[in-house]
C-alpha cells in the first residue's frame, strides 16, 4: 500500500491528473482495451505511443505493477501466441491455429499469424480485443466481452474445436 503524505494523497497518485471526457471518447478508450485488467491510463499510453510500442520510452516511467499487467495480456511468442492462463499454466496457440466465435447471431473467424490474432485482415494481441472489434449487440451497440469465454480454437494438430478458456 502506498504511504500517504501530509496532503492526504497517496504517493502513487501525485502525478495523476483527472480529465473529463465525453461518452464517445470513453467508448473509444474502452474499445481499444486489449485485456480486462488493462487500465485506462495504460490504454491511452499505448494509443498515444508512450509505452514503447510506437517509439515511446515510457517503460522506464511505469510502475512495476503496470509492466506486469501489460505483460500478462499475452502476445507473440516464437511460433505462435502465448499467455499464462488464470491457473498458472501457459496457453500456446501455434501459428496457423484457426479461430471462430459466435455471438448474438454473428460468426467471426480468424487465424493466428506471427503470434497475433488476425481477424478480417486486422491483427490483435488478445482474444478479447479481436472479438470486441468485430461483434455488436443485436441492436448494433458495442460490447465489452471476455474473448476467453467465447472464442473456440483449432490448433493445427487438433481434430476438434476447443473453447479457448478450457485449454
């Protein structure tokens, strides 16, 4: 727990500022979420190129907790996509793994290519981001879904489809 200073602010909160955003901006931020544990600050840093992915050098400025959260999101590993699952074991999807998801009457298909979820020609680092970008509610609204519960995968050596969360 961070220590409080005389002014009552926690040490970690000293450099944070509150900003007001309208609902469209908020929806855009949430739509860019790659992992349910990713903070809004981490999403904005990534979108603004401040996390090292697009030339920023924020990695040195982040707290160890923020770095661990982002690393937990999974990503490219030689020969495929990998993430440490909630039970502590690695889930590995080799390149060429086919993907499918059905939600609200919509079917989405994709494949793992170079360690990324490729759906309709666009690459994603997480199953949730890939799903959220391609499905809507029955009345056309954007959704916030856990892709681990909806995606089914078929690795190149598998003879049947498996729910991602069960691997």
